């Protein structure tokens, strides 16, 4: 600690005051300068409670507070925050877009408020006051009412000129401002302008939780349909949905980056734009990635290439391999501007009444992949996220959770039936062979064959007749016994009781016909579907655009086109579509536990084809 001379002590006594309060306590006040943001006086105040040594304690408190004021950092220079920012931006190795953004934030928010403050005077109270002002009003008004005019030139005011309303600066922007100051102060420490960086005393707002809001499947279909009025524009929107590429990356794509034979698109560069300035740079985080394309997307791009070549031939120009994939120039020599792409997309969704942006198509791609069961690491590779999938998980936690819920539901649906009130629970969705066998036997009993009083064949006979194991036959008959359809006769087997009255079976069966009782609902997207007489347990895969979008198990007759259409239509509705789109989908059929394909079902758009 620096030695304080008697002369200094005398000067310091004049800087602080000790006031006696009526209660016998003392209030110590020491002037600590002006608030650099509000310009108000700033005092350090401490109250000493009453007591026999209160006066001595008050003097000691004043000395301590004076030391706190005197022991502020003493920089080697009187440089201000403005001078620090100038030097920092001059030496910073940042992308042009990032640097331009940082300079804009500094000019708008940092320099007007604390730009003239000396770097050595920055401390906790300065930062607290600074961030409070950012949270109060993003325009840093003086709290007096005024009109926000639509332009700075002379004009006649209309409804666009409105009274100013204070709006807080967003939490993410305040954090960006914090990072700018942090980088500059770290340099100041290295330059020995200050001993330690005071940024550790700042409390910026916490990072906002990611909330991606991608368009729904129905909205995405409307967007693509509307965009395809211009095939080139429709191709760009389609590719954005399929690859999840950023708008700048789409603008920078060249034909040499596309391998139609291998079905791979290389994302290597990006177009940046800020105002009227633009240029080409590396992708975000300098990642270069290769994205696999599905057959339908390759067909779209092949057709896009054919259109380009036809236009080039008609105009007598050559389309080079390094031409841009999307361009307004006939030879593809000029790229699109990201802001123009955003504006055109904004006009498109506004016409459709959809609240979205071009960047949300990137979220759409990610959420659809996760919902389809693709692992986070693969999704991260396609999107260009760093951290091996941690960024992807952080942004799309809700969709990962939804996928996990579906996994839990799938597992629950395959669990054995649990007893309820002493009776075996009748499953709404028969997924197991013993349930299917029990349903068939119950239907036969209610039809009168075998009649009440007759005995069921032995379990070995049942197993041989229906092609199941003896254990499966035993579980099926036990399920019938628990439901009251058969009873055990010692030494003879299971005797048919027949259909019990509704009051004996419980209220849940009252008013249900025998056909409804014997037809247990299917597993799969159709909750109202019923097990047909020729039903077998099938593994179904729904395809759209060449990609599998859903898998589930169901008991159905593979020869019944009507039953298969019902399953496919309900699966489409679960995905947010309508039955009018059924011709766009395919359904692969396999027997449960068998990898061999039985057939691929394709439905006609007409519900009652001739």
C-alpha cells in the first residue's frame, strides 16, 4: 500500500464528511466522482450505529472509504474508452462482417455513454449504470418525449412519424457489447494500460435460451409451392430446406461445388453483406463441409442445370464450371446478395400469411432431421455446427425431447399388457402374435364356432394350426380366460363360456357390438382402424421424396388396398399433411421380424379409383 503523507491526510479529510444523526449514529459520506452515464454525483455512504466509540468508528470508516477512492487503478496512460476502442478495432483480426457489426455497436451504444471515461476509471458501478441504461432505452433518450420521424430530411409527417417509446436493447446485443469491451480491456492489460481487467466486475444479462421457430410441414409445403412459380427461385428455397445452408452460403454456391454423379454438394464459401458493402469469405467458423443429396434433390438440380444451359445457348454465352449456382447474370458470373434473398423470401411468406424468415428454413431442416431420428452429430455435420453436436443439442433441445418422447411411447406400446382390476388389460393396439391369435379366437367364439360348452383344441394343436409357438398359444388362451370367454376345466382344458353380459364384463364393454369387440385397434397412426380378418403383423416404412419419414408396426391385411390406404393417410395426417397429398407418398410393407420386402404400396389421389 502506498504511504499517505500528513499533507495528503489533511487533504483527504476535506473530501469526506461525518454527520451526527439524532439517534446517536454517524453517517459517513465520501465523494467518489460523477456517474459517467447519468452525470449525477456519486458518493460512498456508510452509517455507523450509536455507541460509546461511534465517533472513532466513523473516523475509521471515512479513512477506509477514502482509501477505496484513492486505491483505484492508476493507469500508465490517460486513454479513454474511445481511444481504446480505436486501437482495439485497428488490431483485431476479425471477419469483415464481424468487425463491421462490432464497430456499429460501439458507435451506437458504447461511445455515446462511456466513450470519454478513462479506462482506469472503469469499475463495477460504471458497468452497472451502463448496462442499466442499455436495458432502459436502446436509443438512449433523455427521458423527454419527442417524435420519431420517418426521415431526417424535411418532410410532411404522416402515420409513420410516431412518439418515441423507450424499448430495451436485446439481451443478446448487450452481450455482444460486453464482448467488445472484454476484448478491448484484455488488450489494455497486455499493453499495461491497467493492472487488471475490470470486466470481471460486470454482470451482463444471461444468454437467452434458443427458441427456433421453423415453419410447420404444412407451411413448408405452401412455401415451396408458392416459390416454384419461378423455378430458379423454387430451387433455391428447396435447397435451403434440404441442406440447411445459410443464406450467404447459398449465394456463394458454384457449379464446381456440385457433384451430380456422386450426389454431394460442397459448402466452402459464403457471401457477406452489410448495407451496400458485400464480398466473399469463408463459411462461419471456417468450416468446409460436404452435404449428401437425395435423388429428388439431384433431379431438381439437374433440371436447374438444364435451364441454365438452355438460357446460355439462347443468349450465346458460355456457362463456366465456376459460375454461381444462383445468379441474375446470364453466364452466372455474379452472385445473389443475401439481403435480396431475405427480402424476396420475406415478401413470399407475407403473401402466404406465414411469419417466418429465410434463416428459419435452416431450423426446419434441423428439426425435421431430428424428428426423423437422425443423431445430433450427423445433423451438426450437415448444418456446419461446431462442438460435435453440442450446439445442435443446445438449439434444438425441444425437438430432441420430442423425439425421446416418441421413443418412450414406442417402447411402452410394445410392453406386455398389465392387469387392471383383476382382468388383463385389453390392449388398444395388438402388436404381439398372442394378441392377434386371441382376437381371432374371440371373433370365432362370438360368431358361435366353437359354441358355448365346447372345448378349445389343445394348445399344441392351436400352435400348429396358426403357426405360432406353444407358449404364444398358451398366452392367447389365458387372455381369453381373463376376459371371461373361456373357463378352465381341470383335466379337460378350456371350455367356451360364450359372450358374457355387459354387466359381467364391466362398463367399458357396454353397448359395444361383437364386431367392434373382436376387432382390436391397430398399431400405427390410425387409432380408429380395426384388425381385418386376414391381418398379419407388419413393419411399415413411409417414404416421401425418396426418404423414410416414419416407421411403425401395424396389424393389417397386406392384400387389402383399402386398409393400406387408411394406414398411409393417417400417417400423412400425423406428419401435418392431408389426404390430398397421398399420391406423393409410398409405404413399404414387411412382415414383423423379416427384412424381405413384401411390396411397396402407392395410393391413387382419387379415393375411389375406377
